[in-house]
C-alpha cells in the first residue's frame, strides 16, 4: 500500500493574518499596547483630587450625566449585538 503524502503548512505560517489590513490592525494593536504599558493605568492626580473632594464632602455626582452615559453605552451594546 502506497501512502500519498501532502505538504502541511507550518503552524507559524497558518497563524499569520490573511491580508495586509489584518496585519496592520495587529501591528496597531501592538503599538497601542506598548503605549499603555508605558503610562500608569491610573491618573494619580485625578484620584487625589477626587479623594480630597470626597473627604471634604464637596464631591457631587451628576445623576443625569451618569444616566445619559449609561444609556449611550447600552445603545452601543445593542447596535454591536445586531451586527
């Protein structure tokens, strides 16, 4: 019995993006990741300001702004679910 062998693509080759646009997206993502890694994940100055406002009792929450942002986020989620 003769076996016919066919070439198999190496794993590294199979994982490459299929087109140039996908490769650009991947490199853009890597650049963004490097950018985030260089900066602290939290704005320490902003945290200190908010902490002081809370401690002094002067921090106010704008309920209408919070509600509007929640509704906008929900709208984005819904539109993304449809596609």
